C-alpha cells in the first residue's frame, strides 16, 4: 500500500511545474470552501462523546477563521480582475470604427455622489426631466448623455462634451448652494465668490444653513444638480442644430406618422426629402425656434418646394407660417415685442450685396459698413440690457437671414425677426433705430 502511495506522489511530483510543497499549499488554500467544510467536520467530531472537545473546537475555529480570510482575499482579487481593462485584441477591419457619443458629461471623483442615485444623487433624474421638457418646449429630442468619471479633472469639476470634444466646463461645491447675485440689491453676501457657469453671472457659494437667509433677500438660490442641469440646457439649446442628425429627424417623423400616417406618407419623402427637412429644422433650432409644430413646417415646405430649392428662402416661408409661435416666444409680460429697427439705407446696402445660388444665398457687404452697423447695434443693445429686455432686431424679410449672419458673430444672443414673422395682433414697441 505504501508503495502505491509513493508511486502516486512521484507521478504527481513529475507532472507538476512547481515543487510538491507548493502544489499542496496551492491546492489546500485555493478553495476556502474546502477548508470551511473541514472545519465544520472537525467541529462535529468535537460533539461526539469521548472526543477531546477543546482541541477539536480550537482547530475548527482556526480553520473557520482561515476560510473566511481566504474567501475575502479571493473576492478582492476577483474584483480587481473585473475592474481591470483587459488588453484589447487587434481589431478586425470592420471593428475599427468606434462611435462617439453626441453628448457626454465627465465629472471629477468628488462629484460622483451627485450622479450616484444610491448616494442620493439627483442629477440623472434631473436630466430625464430635462429631456422631456426640451421635447415639449422645442420639439427637439435631446440625445442621451453618457456620464463617466474622469480622474484628470479636478475633484469638484465637470466637463460637457459634444461629439467627444469639450465645449463647456464648470466647478461645483457639494453640500453648498449657489446664490445668483443681483445688481439691484448690490448687497454683499458672505460665501465663496464664483461665476454661474451657464451664463457667467456673478454668484456666491453659500452653506446650507445660510440658504434661507439669502433667499429671504430675494436672490435666486439653486443646488449643484440644478447648476449642472441649467448648464446642459443652455448648451443643448445653443447647439441643437448640430445635435439634430438624420437619425434624429427620422425618429421624429416616425412618431409623427403614428398620428398622420397617410398624410405624412404622401409628403415625406415623396415631395420633401428628409435631407431638406433636416436643413430647415436645423436653421430653426439654431435661432431657438420651436420645431414642435412639425406638420405646419412640412406643409409649408410642400407648398413652396416646387418654387425654389433655396433652403434659406424656404426657411423664411416656414418662419412666416410659425408667426404666432414666434410672436408668443418674444412677447414681454405686457404683451409687447420690444425691438430696434434697421434703417432703410442699411437694408438697401445689404440687399444690393446679396448673391443667390440654387440652394443658398449669401451677402458680401462692405467691411466698413459692417463695423458701423455692429457698433451702432451694440449701443442700442446696451439700452435693452439696462431695461432687462431681450434685444430684438426687426427688419424686412428679404434681408433678415443676412442681418442675422452679419450680427451673430459679434452679438450671438441677438434675435433677428422680420415683419412677416410677427402676428398682426401683436404690439410692437421700437426702442431705437440702427443707422449708418
């Protein structure tokens, strides 16, 4: 019997890559469950009458403790292996393309509680609500936002990315609230001074115990999740035209076809191509005009697409059809639309510089004239800012898009409307005229 045992050990020894002692150690301590089972068996032996209870119980406790420690070590090793990125295998030719997220949000490790629902983070729920609100207000379905942590950022910093490129960033203070300072009060608020990231307004981070006292002074106080959500909202509205791709347009059409299946089938893409519709919708979103009335937009394009293929002219017709929507968007609390007019001299000079192609139009006015127009417009814009009003330029329909293209580089928040885009029952109040 001893000879067979020795032969078995020799065979095991010869086939192993390590020494026999190492092999036995690895086999014994590789499986914590086996050690725990052995400990349980020894504990059962201790219960048999006549057995040395103290010795058996001591050994059983030691083996149980050892099994528990080995189990924790093995579990930790498995977590490390799961968290580690495996070395990628060489991709095949068809796998070389890696899609980029249309929208992304990266946060420093200090802001992880803000996005972790298990830690009370509200940001994910706020973003879901934001997507619904944008769909109701703008008719635009915001792409899903891919959120990830980035150790290269400051702990309390975040970065908003579009198509993989950072376009905005900011910093937050958890367990604090952001108080937006008002020029009217001019009161000093104790706290950490900063700027509100979405609009660059002066603000102060205040502690939770100071929140109510600051609100009592009439100031707007928001939590960190609201700060990020507001920033994302402003970014999406400013770049909605870039986020509206062909797939997004098709998704909107699919939803609309559920309500108007036959009518839509006859118009898109038979009479109005998806490509043309996308370009018109992008131009509307670029100037923050809601595309929710999509059926009106499509019907207007159907009426005029046989007359012209010029996207700018077609967009002008669509804006006229949306006059009531545009008027409601820019009315003040008293029902007035406050505007600055463009002098006939400037309109005539721009009109004479316009050149038309089959699909687009563009103006090439004199650079000196542009400088004068921009400088004089900025003077009147400051008057609107003093009164807390949205600056709006009112001009003739034929040059509206060209005025917009000239001024948006210098005054990106300026709204340019034509007379045909304001409903007849609206009240227009002029605060000045842009002249040479």
